[in-house]
C-alpha cells in the first residue's frame, strides 16, 4: 500500500508540474503574440497611414 501511494503521489506531482509548465508556456506565448500584434498594428498604422486613407477614398 505505501509503495503504491508513493508512486501515485509522484505521478500526481509530475502531472501538476506538467500542467503548470503548459500554463506558463501558454501564458508566455499569448503575451508574446499580443505584444507582436500590438507592435505590428502600431507599425502598420504609422507606416501605412496615408495609403490606407487613399484606399478608403478610392
């Protein structure tokens, strides 16, 4: 019994650490993606401001 319990505890700890790791990776990728989209949109609005206005007029 104690051996099985210990094994289960180790497995649950490994599962918890895996879940935490996945959550951290997901949060980091979401933050990087949000920052990338923000900088991309800001650069697009700064660089292509005049062409967008001309396209909307045409």
